[in-house]
C-alpha cells in the first residue's frame, strides 16, 4: 500500500496496475471531459453530432498509433475552424455548403503533414521562424471577433437560457474546484438545459422518432464527395486551409502543456513532427468523413493534472467510448434538443475567450509592440480579417473559376508575407522547453 501511494504521488504512467474497472472509469472521465466542447462544435456549425464523436474517437486512436502510444492526448473538435464554417455556410443560411467546408478541413490537415515533413527535413527552429506569435496571435484574435455577431444572434432566441448558460460557465471557471473547473461547458449546458426543461423550451418530438442504433456517416455530408473543383469548393479551401497556420501553433502549445503536466518532453520524443502528423491526418480523416477538424484537447490535459494518471491507455479507452456512443442516433437526437439560446450563451463567452486567448498568446510570448515591425504585422492582420470579412472577402477569376478569398485567408497570407519580408524577425523557438508556444482555443 505504501508503495502504491508513492507511485501515485509521482504520477502513474501504467494505469493497468489499478485494475480494469478503474481503467474503464478513468476512460469514461476523459470522455466526459472532452464531451461538452466537442459536441458544441456541431451544434454551432450544423454538422452531425454522431459523426463528430466518431471522428474524435477514431482521430485520437490514429494519433496514438502514429505517436507510438506515447502521448496522453485526446483529439476533440477544434473551435478555431468555427469562423471558416460560418463564412462558407453563410452563418448557417447555406447548410448545403457544409460538405465543401469539410473537404477544405481535410486539406487543411495536409498542411500539418507538410509542416511535419519540413520539420523532419529542416528542423523546427527554421520552420517556426515563419509562424511567430506576432502572426498567429492576431489571427486567433480575429477568429473570435468574426464570430461575435453570431453569438448575439443565437442569444436573442432566448436570453434567459443564454444568461444562465453564460453565468454557469463563468462561475465554474472562476470559483469551481476540481472537475467542476475542468468541465465548465458541459456543466453550463446541463444547468441551462434544466432551466429549459422547467420553462418548457425543449422539444422532444425528434427523440422518439430516432433509432437507438445507426451509422454515424452520411454520404451527402462527407467532405470526400465534395472535392469536385467547383467554385464553392475552391473558395472554401482558400477560407479554411489558412486557419491551419494558427491551429498548428495551438497544437505545439498543447503538446508543450501536456509535456509540462506529465514531466516528459513529447516535443523531443516522439517528436513534434510525429504529433503534428498524427493531428494532421486525424483532421484530414475527419473532414473526409464529414466531421470538424480535430485538435489536442486542453480539457483532457486538465484531467491529467488533476488525477496524475498519465497513461495514454486511459485516453484510448475514452476514444473507444466516443466511437461506441457515435452509433446511437437516439443520443444525437437528445443533443439536438438543446435550445439555440443555450448555444448562444455558451458561444457568447467562448468566442470572446478565443480572442482573449489570442491576446494571451502574444503576451506570454512577450511580443514587443513598441517595435514598429510587430505593430504593422498585427495591424494588417486584424484589419484584413475584419474589414474584408465585412464585405464578403475578395473575388477574382482564374480561368472559368471564380475564387473567393475570405478575410481570414487574406489576413493569414498578409501576415506570413509581411513577417517574411520585413527585417527584424528575431523569434526563436525553444525546442527543449515545456512551456507553451501557443494557446488552447477552448475554455
């Protein structure tokens, strides 16, 4: 008994010693940790909840396979791509465009793969020179600001539920302890949903009609069948693929955070090239199947810190639970009964926090805005993203095809080019540090 206590205090790297029942419970805990945020993404975008859970589970298992089972990371839905989905679907007015957005997400995953290959060839320090925080931070800020109007629009459907959801998330984040602090979104949804039940704001009709078991994939929603070379597809690619530049930096920060939590430097072993490859291929697979982009989840890193159970096997068990749950249309129907007002309340704080995290990104990395170079890069990115987004981006013809560049795409391109052209790029990535180089785009 004394030996087990010593092992626990130093962290458990082999959870099999705890026995199968505890392993399953710990896996379920990780599944619930990612659940609230992961399910929120399809609710905000119009994608399938079941497909999203399937992609999260399969993506996590693929990531663990490619990283040799060494990194205790769970891959859930990325909030960073919400702005891209909103632009492509015209804030949900054109849901028929969602498969094109998913196809673009799949291609954005290949950006990770390319970056992974370049790191293997040239080293991480040289590659990170092109993506310093002065570029990625303002892009993250712009994503949250672009999404802000849709949060207010959702709240207007039921301000009571929106305020309850918002207040619950804030209370859990600020005053919560233990798992309460780690699961603010899930708790916010549950509390506001209870209020919705009392006020009879929930419609249960669809639940009764849904089957208990069914396939989570739908051919007409899969990105695989939307790569048709149409103008909609090409415009979606230019809108969504540049977002990968920001999420790759988020990935680096998350891997560094997991390293700091467990005491193992995963940037060195299995290597950032391997973790980027795993995340990128998981995202590509998700897009092809009709799900949102995947990303390493900070909520699950919080669970690691709380429990001190660092065995990646527990994460893989959570992934299997997510896959199993995805095969229940009845469960998806229950999720879809969540009123729009609740989604608005959650997204109210979420979208603001995305922008705030972008600010934190530049602050923690000590970006010097007294330097005119940095000030110009950030200014051009922010004005390009917000200004061009307000006028629908820029359209131009290439042969017989009309391509539309969104504000986000223009901002990303402008930021990278300015950073490469302007003198004074002195950013150096510290490969040996366990401190985050990015910021997680989740609550």
